């Protein structure tokens, strides 16, 4: 996963940058780089090895201002030319976390204006774009702000100009970034752990902020361009812990990290030739040709991800798919089909039931196996022939959040790759899906911006003992996931049903004391769902409807409408999940439960 460190000091900053990168190593990466200004020129060092390689390379370098980066590419050979920092015309250097959605368009425009690209990344357009403005007035802050207006997507960036060694400029939208304040030296980082060794005084940038950092001072501008003050926090964390930063709980942090986690997971699809089987391992091209069906095995939240994937795989790729709870499958005498791809999904890769289910599948004669997992060296990954590693970073909260949404992103990629390989994906559809994927981190950020509204709503649930979640189709598993989140951390009894199933039993539970939460995307099942909601209202049930724009649903007596920012088509389950995660989190706060360590539960269930 990508990481950023920047520093300006009266001493050599290279050791600070390298130490910062080392602190970010736990997030995983495949290349690293830094740039400093030395004798009025850039000195850039990049390496596809570990940070220690970069340390060796930099033995004779020094500089008092610099920026550094770790990058994790997910397919192909990670190369030095794709490693950050990217430099434009020997003048402007940039490091970037996130995804620039309109980079192809910008790249074409900049190429037409004579800019030469030396990498395949989306990030390089930022360097050239800033440079094109910087030429006009030599003002790095103004040039960065002008360039940001043209960027669509998620970013945290740090920028350096060779003829302006007095300051660094940085900005964030959809990816975290903070300032570390030292004595006559200042720092920038994407994660507080990167600067803890040099300062504990931290200022977290808000969404849309742009900042200029000098030796002795700094200025922050909000997204409207107004100079603002942001509170300084003194970090109490030791150098060794995974930092909570500005958040009160790991679950909250992990919910808010989702734009970055998704951007990191989807880094591989930044370029248009990205939908290749190689994303899933060296043998995938051959294996995917041989398979005719899919069997997904997982537990808990990961099982819900599998349930969403079934809709995608059958609807888009046309491949038959079954999804089973691993703890059930492992004891079932099922019939193996040697043309089936067995996909296991797990955050930890150490869940005993999922590992046992995979072993059981292999004993039954299944050959083709793929693990979708967040932990690279885990047992599940080691056992499987193919793998896709989600890039969510460490998930500490027992309730799974960013692991789930990145699993969904991975499963959507799997669907697209299989669809393409089975020649069912037109070039036009591929472009459209890639566009939606690149937009995903920003779309998730818009849902996160609903947090204050959802926090207010949560007050209505604190006194409830039961809730019902409803969804249909692709969003039925999201109703299940919403109910699981709520019960796990608030201890409120929550059940989920496909809305059409209400009248077959659960409707008997509905009265004025039963809050009913409905997931209402603007999709083909909307009208059916509306009828189901009428059934609830007619029995006095109180409705809370998370509805996309264009659904023409409205708040009324007994109906509270929570307006979702946009409809994301096939990716809509990801957006609705984030809203329900926020609801569960804020209800748990109301109830004062232990959000990160709910009673009776463990993060990794390594026993049966
Ligand atoms: O590590 P895994 O994804 O295999 O874990 C599976 C479940 O134990 C896990 O998703 C659990 O349901 C979470 N606590 C849900 O928030």
C-alpha cells in the first residue's frame, strides 16, 4: 500500500525520510523512492527492493528538503520507472497516494502539449500538470491548487519544486495526510507512524485541504481556498503501535480509511490494459480458461462478500456460482466438479473453518483454488494455487469493515477478468467498468461525508432491542452485512431478509416498536422493494430507508429517508455498506459498548 513522507529541516532529511518509509513498511509495498534537492538540482533515488536497498543507494546523498514514497503495484514487474517520486521537466516532483480517474484524458492533453511520460502510472500526470501551471508564475502553492481543480479522483500528494527549496506543498482528498510539527523542522506523512520518531505534534488535514510547509511555519487552506486553522494533537502512541491518529476507535479509523484501502487494492486497474488474469497469479490465465463454475467458501462478513459476488459472476460473467458457509461445507459430503474454481475469501487468512473447508475441497478432488485475502503470508494464501491480496492494511477492529469493501473490489475485478476471458466483455463495457472502479474511492468518500447525518440518526436506535434489515438482489447480502455489523458491536438484535420474503413470516414481527432499515438502490428491483416497504408501513413499522438519488422515495410519517449521494451501478453494494457501517458504529457509541472489542468475539477465529 502506498505511503508518503515529506520533510524540511536544517539537517539532512534523508535518514528521516527513510525511517518514515520503514515505519510504513507494515502496509506492504513493492517499490520505494525519494527525492531531495541538492546543489539546486533534484537527486532522485528509486528501488524495487526493500527500503534498506534505498538506504544503501542513498549512502552518499543528502538534502534538507525531500519527499519519499512506498508503492505497491499489484501486477506485472514492479519497476523503478513506475516508482514515485515522479518528476516533470527536472523542475517539479510529486508523490501520490490514490487514483486519478481522468488520468487518461489528462495524459493525452499533456502529451499533446509536449510533455513526455516516463512511467505507466496515473500519478505522473499530477507532476506535469502542476509543472504546466508552475511555469506561469513560479508559485508552487498556486500551481498545485490550479492543478487540483483538474483532477478527478482520490489523492494525497506532496510536491516539491527544485528552484523553491524553502517549502513543500501537500494536499488531500479521499486519502489521508497529516503534518508533523517539529522545532525548526516540519514533516508530512500519510500515516502518523511515519513521523512519530521525529515529532508527536500532529495536525490532520481535512478533506480538500491544501497546505504549504516551511522550516518554521505552515499554512493550511480549505477546499474553498480560505486559510484555516486545524487543531494540533499530541500523539500519545508509542513508536510501535498501529496508530489511531485522530480517531476514537480502530473501527472508525478503518471505516474512514476505505477510500485509500480501495484505491490501494485497485491500483492495478489504473491503466486500461489492467484486466488480465495475471492479477490473480501466474497460473490464472490457464486455470481461468479451464473452469466452468465457481464455488465460494467463507465465514461471516467474508461470506457476505461471496454472496454479492455470486450476483456479479452469474449476471456479468455468466458463470454458475455457489456460495457456502465454510463451517457447513467442511462437513458436507458434496460432489466435486474438477472444472470448478474454489474461491476462499478471508481477511485474516487464518480462519480455521475456511482453511478446513479449503482442505476438504481439495480432498474431494478440487484442483483450482484461489484465495482472496488481506494477509500475504497467511495459511490460506499459502494453501491456494492462485491468490489476490486485498490492500486494506491491518484491520484491528473486530468488526470487519475495510476488509469487506476491498474484498468486494477484488471480487468485482475477478468477475471482469473472467468475463473478458470468456469473451463476454465489449471494449465499451470494459471502459465503463474501469471508469466506475477508478471513481469508487471518491464515491465512498461522499458516503463518508454523510457521517454527521448518520450519527444523528443513530440516536433513534439506542433504545431499541430489535431491528430488521431489508434488501433485494445484489443488496440482500448488504442487508445481512448491515445487520451483522449492528448486532456485533451494539448488541441490538438484528435480522436481515430479502424484502420479498417478509410476507412469508417475518412480517409477523413488525409493529410500531420494530425499526426496519431498508437498502434502496436505484436498480431494477426498486419498484418491488417499494411495495415491500408499503407492507411494513401498513403494519405500523417505522422505516429508515437508505435510498439512492432518483428513487423518488421521500420522508413522511413513519418513514425517514437517508439520501445516498449517487447510484454506483454494480458497485452500489459497496456504497450502501459504508452507510450501514457508519450506522452501526454510531449506534454502538450511543450504547457505550466496546466498539473495537465486542464481547465474546475475536478478530481471527483460529479455532473451530
Ligand atoms: O478473517 P476472516 O475474513 O476469515 O473472518 C471471517 C469472520 O470471522 C469475520 O468476517 C467476522 O464475521 C467479523 N467479525 C465480521 O465483522
